[in-house]
């Protein structure tokens, strides 16, 4: 499963900070979630910071099985 994160915080959360959080969550998924549930998932940051999904986010950028808007 791939979960795409779109940062629409308009700069309140910068992409570098968000990437640190995403890396930590991916580690927890790999180390704790996958062995127990036997389901893998990867969270990825797609696109760039903005305030409106229509501004710079196109469907090809949102290629995950799920999209999480921040």
C-alpha cells in the first residue's frame, strides 16, 4: 500500500519537517506494523507545499492507494 501525503499547510509545516516525520512513520510501519499484520505500507510526500490542491497537484502526483492532505 502506498499513501501519498500532500502538504497544503501553506508553509506552516515545511516539507523538510514533514519528511522527517514520514521517515519515522515508515520506520515504525516496517519495524512494528508489518511483522504483526503482514501488511506493508509506504508513506510518500508528493508535490510541494501549497494552499490549494488545484494549484500544483495533478492526479499523476497523487499516485498512492490513499491520499492524505495536511
